[in-house]
């Protein structure tokens, strides 16, 4: 079925929990992940020594990593990752905080600086527990592997849903980056994308099976500009819109790899 929907924006997140990269195209891999997405993460000190295995790669759930759900002030940090040089630069409110490479010494300096800063923030109850520090920077900097789901899965939302939620929250400037989706669509009615669960859609080169609505967590309460928890997203999704669980957007799995581009139309296949 042809729709009027099209890709409005594309995002990937090189370091889990940190700054998104806005892209004009994303390469979707056949293993369910986006190339360059969540290739690194800051692992908490008391995470299990042995990771879970997912598609032949190490994987930890977000409960074991530094993330907006446990440290919302991370939104104040602006991170740039050079995928070629494998180098991270982090600014705090426009002022350089740390910059280093991914060799052993560089990883240690990055982890120590971020851990020390995060432990000083007002909302970081997990870091106060014994054993949570020091952090460890994990990942090879190339392989996408630290998505919230062990299979990876690509996330998508429609801006119609964003506008409906913004209206309910009395916040016309509600930023879609709260939801950290890979794909944002224009010209889908509010919650229309959630009705695609159990169906297939084609975007660009890629056919996706739409698996389920994306159940959200407390990370969505944090303003992506300053990390302040300023909007009760979860209760609003349930109370105002009648969602059984606080859901926004959908999880999808590709049938094969390919490229998705800004402006690509969306076709519902069945």
C-alpha cells in the first residue's frame, strides 16, 4: 500500500547514551543494526564480567552502562566521534572536557573524566553505589552492538505522534531527540506507525518487519538540551492516549541490508 509518509530525519548514536549524529543516509545491516550506531559504551564498574552474546558480538543491557536513564545530565555533554581516526571529543556546555583516542591509555582517560564528571551530578543515584565506578569504555569503535535490544533492531517514529504528544504535554517545542530513534517520518497520522506492528514496510533499499511498539523508559523525561527531567512522558502516553504500556514509535528488523535516505517514501507491504 502506497502511503504519503516519507523519511524526515535519520540519526545514529556512536556512543550509547550520548550525542546523536544527524545523517542524510543510514546503512542498515542485515544483522538488524545501523552501521556506526552504538559502537561504543561506557560500562559501569560492577557490570557482569562476562557479557551476553548477540549475533556473535559482546552485548550488555543499558542497565550496565552509563545512559540517560540513570544519568540524565549526560544530555549536557556534546560528543563528537571521528570514526576514521577513532577519536572522541567531549564538550561540556561548549567548553572542552576531554579528547582522546581509543588506545588503552586514551580509553582510560576518557572513562575516568566522564566518570568523575557524572558522579558529581545531582541525579545519578546508581553511581553512588559501591562498585559502580570506575567506568570502562567498551567497543571496537566500528561494530554496532550496544543497542537496547540484543538483536539490535532499528527504531522509527512518526512526527504526527510527536505533535500529538507535544500537544498533550503543552510543549510545542518537544524535541524528537528525547526518543533516540534511528528514523523519523513525516506525513503519518498520530500513532499510525504503531498500527504497522506485525506488518512489513519498505523504506529505500530495505524491507523491514515491524515488530512491536517501543516501550519507553525514564530517559524520555530528560530534556535533550540540558538533561533536566521536565516532562512526564511515560504517564502521559498511558493516561492521555490509553496505551497499555508507555509506547512511542516501533522496533523493526530488516529482511536484508541496504540504505535508507532522507526523503525516501514509505510503502506498507502487508
